[in-house]
C-alpha cells in the first residue's frame, strides 16, 4: 500500500460521504420530491456506473486486456442471472468457470 | 428479535438468510482480493465496517491497487454510492421516528438504521406489504449484512494471505458477476440496457488511455441515451397533442 495516510484518508472520506447519502435520503423525502424524470435519470446513472464497472473489471487488467478466463466466467454468471438463477449459483458458477478455464490453460 | 420472527413470513426470513450468506461469500472474495492486491488485513476489515457498501469498496481497492489516487478512488466510490440517496427517497419512513423508542436511544437507532441501508435491505423492505413488516425486513437484513460482510472480509483476508494466488480459484470473476446479478433486473428495461451498454463501451474504450477510475466515471455519458429517449417520448406526446 503506497502512502498509507492518503489511502486511509480516502477510505474515511468514502465512508463519511456514503453515510451522508444514506442519512439524507429519508430526511429529504419529508421535505422535497424529485420530478419523475429526475428519479429515472438518477436510477439509470447508478445502473450505467455499475455496468461500466462490470465491463472494466471483467475485461481489463491495468490498461490492457485481462485474458479470456475471467470474462468467460462472468459471461456464464450473466447468462445464469438472466435466466433468474439464485444469486449464490450465479456467483459460484462464475468463479468455477474461470478457475476451470485457467486450469485448462486459458489465459 | 422474537417480534421480528413473528412479523416476517418464514419464506422471507429464508430469503434474507440466503442473501446474507451470499454477502458473506462475496466478503470472502473481497478480503482475499484486497490482501492479494497488497493491502494489510486491517484495511478491508475497517473498510467493510465503516463503508459497508461492497461495490464501492471493491472499486476503491481496485483503483488504489492499480496506482490510482486514493481521493479519486473515494470520489468514484461516492458516485457509485450516490444511489443510497435515491433509496432513502424511495423508501417509506423505515429509518425515521419509531414510537417504541424514545430519548437518545432513538437517535442512535436512526443513525444505525441509516448505516445499514444497502441494496439488499432496500429490496427486501420494498417487497413487504405494510410498514411493520418493512421495518422488520429492513432491520433483519441490515443487521445480517452488518455482521456477514465484515466477517467474510476478515476470513477472506486470512485465507487470501494463506493461499496467495486467489486468481487460480476464479475469485476475480466473482465481483463482476455479483454486480451483474444485482443490476440484471434493471437491465430488463430497454432504454436502461442501451444506456448501460453505451456506458460500458465508453469505459472500455477509455481504459487504455486514462488513469484507473476515470473510465468508469466517463461511462456516465451513457445516461444521455436515457435523456434522448425521454426527449423523444415528450416530443411524440407533443406532436400527438397538436394532431387533428
């Protein structure tokens, strides 16, 4: 861990900010109401962020391609999730697929 | 606790227990990945209790491990966690005043209720029919996650430190699979899935050139797809309004 003080400061900022989000939602709810389009946009923004997180963590490592084993596992998990398989099955199938692919020599 | 058992249906309790088990399991991979990325054991342990929001913690660790700036990592995590604000706006008054507690206990209760708000608790609370059941589901799942997530993280960090190469077990595929499973219900909406694909494509295209964390933020431009569709819908409505 490079520069531990800065890393801990970052973590504390993340936890304080996250708590502020959690606390202010119910407080704001009693005072203001967002128009439906704004609510729709906020909801979509969260999904877009998380989808980008899925794409980058599944396909890339540093600035390059992560190899085929990891995206292969994520793909299997994604198909199972689409078919409404239980959460635990999705997660374990993804890890198992990647592990087996690596065992077979897939990068 | 006994009143919670009487309030919630047995099926709901089983589902909450399964969700907490899944959280514990993801916690294992989180702790293992954190240690494998060069963090000391106490870091994922502390972060799991203080932040208590899996996706943002993975993101933070990922960006810092890739050499990114910790403050940028915190901002990226906050952007991901901003959804908790909308959760609070969408939930009925679960974390608010409760007639059964008074005095300073009420304040602590409210602070704790805010802290345990997460994807799972909100999903279970929204699925219940009335306010007492919503409250019971919220607290059961929330406290379950508060126990399972750090417990998993610590055990994972211990195991990860012991086995070394966690990639051999495919643990690195777990996190994207978890997030994908969580957003899958939202992705069944046509406009949202187009925005998500656009965002993912932007992030992937930017990854070779930008510092870690920024590509995911850039992906927010994908939201423009939703804006465009809303505008098109309102224009269609307007033109229908003027038609004879």
